[in-house]
C-alpha cells in the first residue's frame, strides 16, 4: 500500500491535520454513546472481547455512564384509554425544569441528567444544602428524582434560562437561585403510594433548597382537567399523574406515569433561519428525523433572539424543542413555536 501524506487542514479555526480531526471526531462519537449508557468492555471488568459474557458482565438494569439507573418517563395521557380509567391518580404540577437525579457515591452527592451526564456545577448550592446532605447521610442508597427549577408565576425562569445555567462549567451567581423540586425517588420494590408517604414524612426546613412537590388525588377526567387548568393558570406547564399502586420502573414509558398538556412538543434539528421584516422577526428552519421540513417562530425577547443570531453557527445541527397543536395531514407540526435549544445533557 502506498504511504499517504499527512494532510494539513489549513481552513477553519483549529487547522488540525486529517489524523487529528478523525481522532477528535471518533472520541466525540464514543463519548456520545458513553453518555447514553453504553459501556466499554473494560468498564465491565473484561480485558478483551473474547472473555466477555453478556449473561455475566452486563448489569441487571440499564444505567448511565456513572452506573446510575435511568429515570422513569411519562406517557401522554389519553382520556379515552379504558385502562387509565377507574384509577385514583396522584397528580402533580408539570414543571419546566431540568430533569435530574440526586444520589450519593463514595460519600459525595452528585446529580445525573436524563441524558447520562450531570449538573453538578449548576447544582453546587443544592448539593451543599445542609438538610439534603443529612438526608443522604441517613439514606445513602436514596436516589431522588426531580428537577432543577425556579418558579415564579409572574416572571420566573423559563427552561432556556435554566438549561443555559445547566450547561455552564463554572459557578455563576444565578446557580444559587436554583432549587431541587423532588416528586419521586427510585425504588422498584415500592409502590408510588409508599414512595409518596416517605416523601411527605420528610420535615424539610423552610430554608432548604429542597422542595417536595405536592400530589393531589384525582379520580376522573373532569377532576384531572380542572387541576391541569388551575396549575397552568399559575405558570406551570401542565399536569403529571402517577398510578399510586405501581412501582417505579427505570427507563420505562407506560401508563404508570402520564402527562397532560394542551399543546404537545417535539425535538427537531435546527437547519438555519428564514428572515422576516425586522431582525427579530426571523423563524427557525427545522427538520424532523423523518426528513420533513418546517419553520417555527422563536419565543423570547430581543436579547434572546440576538443570542440566537450570534450563536447560529453553533446551534445549526443541534436539536430544538418546538411546541405545536396537532400534526397536519402532510406530517408537519401545526402552529409550531420554537421554545429552546435542547440541552444535550437532557436528551
């Protein structure tokens, strides 16, 4: 084979060689899979593939890179689903924060994001909270399930703001304003009724950064809709309902936990922008995984829209979350509104 020369890439900011660029992209792809919970042979205690036995070496549960189980997920509530009727649901406000676990490892508290990374920097003040530390000292195997959040119905932080804080790798003064809203904990042997009883029994002091999310019983569709509408009117995103007789099931999306929102949302790839009359009147051009293209107008003030423009090169190719009302006959989201750039840690 003819020896090939090392090709220098002289365009772009980095000006890496072809070998360096390939190595960088390879490591980036590997990290994405590790963050999703994939494991290396070595991390499972094997020296090589020949000695690997899936029945012996694979963990019993699907875990993230840190070995933490993945969260239970919501199914969209269908009021016509006969199997969802005749249940005394325990309902809570649907928050618009960053989903996270808090757990203890080697005597230290950490967070785990839904996507397998962590928010340890953003949650610095939460993890240092005296009550939360004492709770885990007494319950070292506890895994709290909740969200990093800041709620104010008259002008609280939206998820774009909270996600931005979650991505920071250095401490910011606004991190001190985040709280951990806990609505569950991981225990696949206890029903939610039992788990909720434990959470209600916690005597959380007023100055702690831990908030236990209230759950209210609802027995039929009318009661569920009334709770939903009351909570949305107070600035929450919707309603989450849990079957009190079901156990926690990691990395599962079924009837045991359901969500109700008048509008639905989805994630699509940002491909660019289409200009309007003024600088702030642009819309994002987007593409679904199926290849269907559409446009979505971003919400937010001029400052946020200016940030989108200034960082357009970095966000093209990323996923954005879009709120919409139903799907059109040609497969496009109807009345789409662009909410935020999706945080990779939360995917």
